[in-house]
């Protein structure tokens, strides 16, 4: 169980919950820089535009990642969010 904290879509201080469904997720081409390294935590906790930079916390309140991206064709959350591992 994880919690994504942020300020998506113009809202302040939101928290969504979900699970981690994969770690070490890469080669998604979410970063358009050719020098980028992708090693994401994949979660179904909603990470919408504006959540980037917010924390992804476990049930004990420990930071496990920094919210950074979504896989989407519409610009909004459709089931997969990604965070950069914090440790």
C-alpha cells in the first residue's frame, strides 16, 4: 500500500492510495532527453499533472519515491503512475 501526495489539477494537498505493481520500470520513453535514465516505481495510485515532485509514501509514512510521470494518451491519469525511487 502506498500514498501519492501532491497538488494535481489545481487542487491543494491531495492524497491518493494504491499499490506498487512494478519496480525498475524503464524504457517507457517518458523522459524525452536522450541522456535520461528511467528506473521507475510503477503504482496505481493516481498521479495526475501537478503531482510531480510530491512524495510517494508507504503505510508507515516512509518516503519510497518522488511522483514524476503518468502513462497516458489523454493527459490525465488512466491507471499507471510512476515515481523515482528515493533510496
